[in-house]
């Protein structure tokens, strides 16, 4: 192997990228309880699993997660039957896509229509008031990053917030800072 990237290995002799085996998560093993995975699965189905829909599907994933987790990328790569090199070059070509979450822990506030109507902005305001962080920002010690998503596919739970991978349903603004502190410690 000539060199290594976060998700891929490059074989110089073959001139090809290979996805690392530990990131190759079978579709059946993806977390079924995460509404964001259902959202991506629905998008894949809507696009008839066409490889040409890669960018749209990556957009759906990026909007739902705030970045592209390796398991999700692996899932999409396999579902579209694409070579990892194509997915990797697409993800790295567009600035919109990110392979890393901002912060060791993430707080993703859904600002899709249902969540917005039910108070997503009040949640963001409370996070800013209580923790001094706006959407897109990360604490100086990189412990927590706050991001927004357009819809995480759990509209019935609005307003929804995802702390790390845990969906917080029907969160009241005054609860959110408390939940963040309880989960990751007082900042
Ligand atoms: S709008 Fe928030 S989960 Fe759909």
C-alpha cells in the first residue's frame, strides 16, 4: 500500500482505491433505529439506486448528519455499487461535504419545517444563551460542535435534536443545555 486516507487505502500497483474493510458496513447491519438512515434509504429508493444520483444522496446524508460518517458513506457506496474511489473523489471535490464532525461530541438541531414550527429556533437560542455556541460553531477545546440539519426524518418527534447519535424527541428549549451537560459534562 502506498498511502492511506481516512476511509480508503490506495494500492499503487493496481492504481485503485479500496475501502478499508472495517468501514465496509453491510446494509443489514446499519442502525435501524436512527431515523436518518431511513431518510437515506428512502432517498436511495426514490433515486432507484442510480449511481448518477450519488451527489443528491450525499447531500441528503450531509444535511441529516452535518457531515458524512464513515458508516453512512460505506452504506451509500455499497447501495449504489460504486467504486470507493468515485465516492471519495466526489466527497473531497465539493466543499459542501465533510468527512469529519465538528467537535468530539455533536449537537445537531433539526431546523426542518416540522421542527422549525415546533420551536427549533428557540432551541438554538437557548444553546447560544447557555453554552455560547451558535450553529456551525465548536467550543475552543473542540469538545462540542453545534450544527443544524434540514430534516432528520423524525418529524413526528419535533422538535428533534441529535446528541451524538441519540435522538432527543420533543425537546423543550430549557431542557437542551441540561441534556447536553448531562451527556458530555458541564462545559
Ligand atoms: S423537520 Fe425535523 S425531523 Fe423532519
